[in-house]
C-alpha cells in the first residue's frame, strides 16, 4: 500500500503564501476618507485608524476641533466597508460606511446617541481624498 505525503517544504511554502496574502489584505493602507453630513453640519476625516472632526469658521477656514486616535475607536470591518464607534464629549458616535469603493448617501451614515439615549442619524456624503 503506497501513501502520498506532502513534503515539509510544500507545507511551509503553502503556509507562507497564506500568511503573505493575509498580511496584504489586513494591513493594506486605507485611503483617506472625507465625510460630511447634509449642509456640512458635521465634517470629519478618517485616515487609517485616526478620525479628525473639523469645523469651518466664519472665514471659511477648516480646522480640526478634535482628533481621536485608534485607542478610543472600535472598528468593525465588513466585507467592503466598516463601522466605527467612539465617544466624544459624552456622546456615542457610530460611523457606518457600507462600501469604500462606492460611497452612498443612502447606506453611509453617522449616528449620534446622547447619554440619555436620544439618537440622531445623519446621512453621510463621503469621498476619498
């Protein structure tokens, strides 16, 4: 009775290929995404694991009013998009982008929940920068 066995080099080569594909997909740099609600009430920039909320002054100059690092952000990756949750000034912010290759004012939204449980949901207009 003859059995076929895989050589050690074949197994290691296969594992190396799987690790290389996984590292490219999980550590690929996400493009910088700029989003805003209707009428520009809330604008923010998502870059890798960092979110900067912006405010435009009377002169039309945009400034970052608060910047949150990855330590405070919980990210849930989806098939083509992501959902990010964070707390800012006592409110819970949830940012949902359904598909980063095809942004949608219908499927992308910002949800803000106050400490008392009141929730406001805003459609987002996003684009890659």
